[in-house]
C-alpha cells in the first residue's frame, strides 16, 4: 500500500482542477449580481400591489353601483322613488355610505361636514322618456317633465354614479379611484 496516496489525518486531500471552491471575490460578485436583479424586481412588486389595490377599489365601487341599480330595478315603475317631481326633468338623489352605522345617509351641502367614516358617495339620477324618443334617433335626448301625462311615459333611465371618499382632516377628496357610472332602462 502506498503511503503517499492516503491523506494524513488533519489534512485535506489535494483537489483536482474541477473540484476547486469559490473564492471570496467570486462570492461577492455573485451577491452583487443578485442584489442588482432584486433591486430591479422590487418596482414590479410595488406596482403590482398598487394595481391590485386599485382593482379591488374599482370592484367595490362597481358592486355598490350595481347594488343600487338592482334595488331600483325591483321597484314598481310608478314607485315614489322613481317619480320625477313636477316641473323637473330629473330626480337626483345623493347619499354617502357611513361605514360606522352601515347605512346610506343624505349627502350634506357642505362636504367638509362629512364624518371620517364616510366611504362612498352615490348619486342616483332618474329621467323619464316616451318610447318614441328612442325610436326616432336611437338616443334618449328629450326627457319628459315630472308632470307629463302618465300614458306618455314608457321608459325611465336610472343612472348610478359612485365614487370613493377620503377625508383628510377637513379636506374632502373625491374621485380616487375614478368614479364608476352604470345605467339601465326600465320599461313599463
């Protein structure tokens, strides 16, 4: 048995060229490359998180608007909440959602008086039309007044616009994210 071939205790065996370890410089260069790549990916993650949050907000606004439309579609055609006041061509109702009481309350004239728990502003617009208005040119552009004869009114357009509210101190900020507007026609 050849003594030179066996390693002595406490010493490592000689390495061949293919089994060499990494030097400190190689480790530092690899770490630097990983840091550069990670710094390049961080903005992608933050942008993705912001877009996910905006998408969730848009979904919330759409759900609030759709809920109001469904509520109004279930009403009878001549229900008081769908009745245009005499002398006016539209009925406009504005509310805000109070998250603390979980109810829609009338929107105050001074928006600075809204509580910090106000989350959404909802505007519902109702207009009434004769079916001939739609047939003539394909658009509803001649609303009937509230005191029009009942037999002339065959269509009611219900529009719902919802926007998020943010109250910072006494400052009122709306339109974040972009308001959502939905509309539907209700026929006799």
